[in-house]
């Protein structure tokens, strides 16, 4: 059963400009590994976290650092979320047993789609 869905887009140039003006923003939103990636990948990960919060019915009280986009060892070139802390608790409260994630970036835009299943 689908518990929630979320989608988000992020303009890569806008992300780069915001990151240059507010470096603390990057450290707040992205993990150390995510922050070391190129701007298009950072923007995609920001969009992924926003989409996840939408799929979990809102992000209030959730820590950006409690979800990380990591390589999916089971599927070549795919990614998945690693949930912990506040985000893992919220997913558990909603009965989420599986989170599907798809990322893409092209033409200056990053997009993420999330489906929470339970």
C-alpha cells in the first residue's frame, strides 16, 4: 500500500548561488559525503530530501541529517535513502516499510520522486 508520494525540483544554478552565499546551509542540509559531490548531485539530494518530507506528510521536527541518499548496492547506478533518527521514527509511525527513490538532473534542473510503501 502506498503511504505517501513526494516530488521536488531544484534549479541547479539557484542551488549553487545559495550555497555560495550561505555555506552553512549546505552543512545543515547535506551530510559530509553529499556535500562533497558536484552541485548537480547536491541539488538532486536536496530535492530528494524535500520529496521525502512531502511523502512523510511534512518535515516539521525532522532533521536534514537524518536521511542520506546513498548508492543502492543491489541495483547498479541506483540510489536509496538511509534513514535514521527523527526521519526513521516518522517513517515507522506512518507504517512505512520501503522507500522508493528516483533522481535525475538535466537542462539545469534536478528532480526527485519518492514513494513510501507500507
